[in-house]
């Protein structure tokens, strides 16, 4: 086992752990097939590079934790110092390597191969344990635990600078993809070429942020959703972090990731340890869809999601802070009438919360608006057959709140080290610091503050039958304690979940500013973005779902004119967009007209039928050459059925749009493709549709079919609803079908069903 070879689902990892050095990464990427011990040794030997001129006098090989002591002058895997003794030049040695040790997560996932590597630098009194797991889906995870092995309690602490996972990518991975974004425009892809140097993305928001790098992907030039070979990493952490790609004259390109630590933030005392977040690393030989094809089933294997995703009505854009029982009861009735299953009372329900300037932290039901507490509303919601959910923002505090007045020392940044600040704190004042949305952060690292907020949530969950918490986080921390705060957040979420295992939690951070695999272990839904504008949503959902399966991605049907952009969209486009995720509504339904309500009810009924497919299937996206067009879908794992959406983001490049090529179907099987109209038909240019879509037409022998009952309402504005065609999966993927001439900002849905 001195040359561990881990293989799963077409990917593999080879380490050279011979000798006493830190194990070398010989290969991470495609599966290399059966390799006996002798072949593995030959591979490891043959991978040793030449000694280059003007370099160290031994071959330079990338180890699992590269440092200067190994001749690695790129970003190091570990850095730190002991006060008074200068930077630690760690020279770690391999002490032990164990395979098959119990999963470091405590959640032994069947079939996961594990490797634990123990490294030590005895003179420096530092040891590192590296946990490495390869799941059956081919998802690789790595993390390090650094221990200060000094026994003398007076020995200085080890001040950790960085402790990162660094993985090699081959020379052909020359194109980078990572993400950036803004509030309501999250997950914007950006591409670059990996030249020499470091391309580094850093988050100092105390949360990943709207501009989170999300995934760092290095691939063969021009890679797309269906094509190209690529290597990707993601840090499963909800605080500050960095992800980078580095290429240098050393002749080795790498991807790196780790928590971004502020100077002095993490001090490892003698005898203590620090464990990093996991870096999740995925290889694909089949485009970005190939990454999702590994990540989604792996996430589903440990997901906390317990049942079908209920259709939600969230009150935010319907009423904002304007709460009163009669209005909300009418909204609940309207929601129940169209088939909503969970009614979520958003911000505005607690003491004095009349706007966003006050009251955060006072988690008591406002006695003026709610003289009978929330009971009358919850009873009304239950009587209408729905579950009840509640918005909270437990990590935050308004300065204008009873809790901040009583405990100014609980406000993050309140007790600064300088004497003036101490004096202010003694006098009961909160130190001046920037507010953001008029709010500050509650210092969860303060045990009393933590206990108080946990008690507040517990009291709410005990008094009221709450099925779901929408857990918000509406500002950056802007403090040097992101690690402490994030670790405390995880403890808080874990404590709430342990005490109330039936309560679901949604992670929201002004929309999608905290979507990562650290939080995903603790929540059942994420609020993908604060925008309900379907045009923005198409892009946000498309890229967010490369990593996160669609059942997590909250997507709401908003009002005709989006509140965040002012853009007006047709109902059919809004319905087709919100369908592909954890669907809901965020619109004052009491103002919707009768036709709209019928269409929404039709949509919800169909969503309920489709959600087993949408929430367990394989997410696929075609690579149209026209950037105005997108084709995406979900294919059932057994390839018996699929649902696709052809989306026109803008006017097409050509008068006749390029064909729809349906990916992911079984090549040899026959499928019937038919349009699905959910209440309202998409608009086409001059009512033009290809022959196969026209009513009663059946080129290819599919035969005419009647629209499914209840699905034809409002149809007929150009997109035929009676046509269908039956062809093989290979033909549908390679030749494709002529697309409808969709007008800009329209989407057409297609069901695809195997016929025997
Ligand atoms: C930001 C969230 O993203 C919104 O959905 C809403 O919950 C508001 N906060 C409430 O303050």
C-alpha cells in the first residue's frame, strides 16, 4: 500500500507514499485501469521528472502538503509561526498511512474508500493528519488536521497562517472557469486562460458572498456542459476562503483551496488541533454535466432532505413588512386554493419590526400585530391544509433592539482591544462600526449570546408548530473573526437540528450569498437568489445547479413585473423557470386574476407529478452555439423519462433557430417527445412552429396526441400542443429536432418518454 491507488466510477488517484517524505500525488483524473503492484511502482518511478537546471538537486514532485522544505516555491500547503521564533519552515515526514479507516465524517457512506496519512515534524512539534475519501461516485474529499504536539503548556501556540489542499492538474487543463456575481445576479461564470502565476479568488465576507468563486474549474480549452475534460474544486465552508489556480516555471499546475485566515485568527495551543474544512475535488471527462453527474448523487447520498419538496408560498414580496392577520389569512387561502403546501411567514413578525432598521435579535412575536401570538395564523394555515414556516435571522442584531441595549457586548466588534473601546463597553455602549442594512452581527463566539439565541429559537420551535425555518444572513461580517463565527453558526444549526429533527431549514443570505457544501450538510433548501425575474433566474439556476442538485434550489414564481429588476415577464416563462427546482410562489396571489390562478393551479398540479423526476434525475444541459438559446433538462436515472426546457433568452441569431439536441437519453431506446404546456403557452415569433409540433402532425410516426387533461389552457399562441415525434435517443441527441421559433424571454417544455 505504499502506492495507494483509489478508483471509482471512472476516476482515480495514485499516491507515491514510498519512503519517508510527504506522499506525492502521481495522478488525479481519469481511471487508469487495472494496475498491479509492479505496474504501479513503474508508473510512480516513471513519473519522476528530470532535475532542471538552477534548481534543487533532487527531482521536484508535488506532495499532498507542499512546503519550501520540499523545494516547492509555489503557494505552500501549510504556513504558520510560533511567536518569537519566526516563520515555521515545516519539514514534515510520513509517519503512517492507513486505509479503510472509518469515515472521517462519522457518516460511513457505503463504498467510500478512505485513506489517512499521518505526517510529523518532530523538531517543530507539529503533526498533520490528512483525511482523504473517494466516494463511489468518484467525488474526492481531502482535509488536514494540524496538531501542536508541544506538551509544555507554556510553549508558544502555533499561529496558523494557512492549511490548504493542493492538487495537480495536467498541462492540457489550460482554461479556467470560476464564478462571481452580485446581489440578485449570483453565479456569473467567468473564463480565463491559465498563464504563469496565480489566479486567486478570495472571500472576506464572513460568508461566501454573492461573488463567491463557488467552483474553480480547470479544463481543456473550450470545455462546455457536454464536452471537455476538467478538474474542479470546491471548499465546503461558509466563511472566508480562497480558491486558486497556479501555474509556474516549476512545471506543475495546481488547484488550491482552503479557509482564508486573518493574521492571528487561528492559534493552535500546545496539545490542541485544528481541522480544515473539506475540499471537494471532482474530475470529469464529459463536460460540466459530468461534474454534476458525480456531485448530485453524492450529495443525495448524505442529504438531510427527508421527503418531497413542498410547494412554498413565501410572504416577502407579497406583503413585505406589512403584516396583519386578515391579509395574511386571505393570502393563505389563496395559496391553499392553488395547491401550495407550505406557507412561510417572512421578515416582519417580531417585536417592533416595522422596517429593516430595527428589532433584529428580539425574537418575540410582536404583541401589537399579533395579540394572540402566531397561533391564529398557524391554525388558519393548518386548517387550509398547509405547513407553517417562519423567517429568522439568528446571527444578526439591530442596534435598535432590546437585546443590543441590554447586551452591547454581544455585538460583534463591540469589545475592541483598545482601552477606549473597553471603556465604552463598560459604559454599555456599542463601539461604532459600519452597519449594513442597518444591522450588526451577534457575536456567536460569545457563549452567552450563543446560548441566548439558541434559547430564543428553541422557545419559538417549542411554542409553535413550525415545520421550516428560513434562516437569513443579510450582511458581511466585516470583522476578523470569520472562523469563530462560522464554527459557531455550524454549532448553532447542529444544536437546532438535533433538538428539532423534524424542522427543515433553508439557508438564505440576501439570496444566494451562502451556498456551499458546508452549509448544505445542515440545511434542506437554499434561497438561490433574491431575484424572481425569470431571465436572471435562468442563468443563476443553470450555474448554481452545476454543484447543487435542483431539489435544494428554491425558485419562486414572482409577480409579472419583477421587484428586483423591474422587468416584466410573461406567466409562461415564469412558470417554466420556477419549475426546475424547489418550487414556490412569492407573489400576492390575492391580486392575481382568475385565469392566472387557474394556470398556477395547473402548474402546481403538474409540478407535484414531476417532482420525483425533477428531484432525483440527472441534470443535463446542451451546448447550443447561439448564446441566446439554452436547452436544459432532467433525465430519470433509469432513462425512462425526461423533462426538457428550450429557453430563448433573447432574439435568436438565425431566422430558424438551431436544432434542439436532447442530451442524456439512452441512445438505442425510442422516445416520444411532446410539448408540455403548463397553463400558458410560450409565445412564438409570428406563430411559427416546426411541422413536428403542429397539431395532428406526426412525422416520424409519433402520432397525434391529445394534450393531457388540464394542460392546454391558454395554449395555441403558435406553439402546437398536439404534435409529437418518436425517435431514438441517439437521433435526438445527434440530429435533434427543429426548435420552435420562440420569442425572446420564452421557454417551451418537452416531455420525453421511452416507448417500448
Ligand atoms: C433577504 C432575503 O433574501 C429575502 O428573501 C427576505 O427574506 C428578506 N431578507 C427579509 O428581510
